[in-house]
C-alpha cells in the first residue's frame, strides 16, 4: 500500500466520459507517482490545496 486516505472518484460534470479523483490528505507525491506508474499522463494531474491553513495556499493550483 502506498498510502491511506479518503478518496472520491466521480465523473467530471462538463465531460461525463472523464473521471475526477479527489484524494484527501497529505499524499500528493505518493498518489502522483502511483497514477503516473499506471499510465496517467502528468498533464492530466492537477493538485489543489484546500486545507485553508495558509490563505496564500487555499485553492492554489500547483502543477505536478
């Protein structure tokens, strides 16, 4: 097992043929490496920090 976290998989509202995976927790590196190892292209991975800890980080999109 790479990590333990709360995860949600659902269709993207604008493009229901695509899926959105939402992972809760501090596992950006582990989840990104896992997805890439299974053939997901890095440009399809978007990381958002919505913890609200630092105002400068809330909702900020971080390229992987």
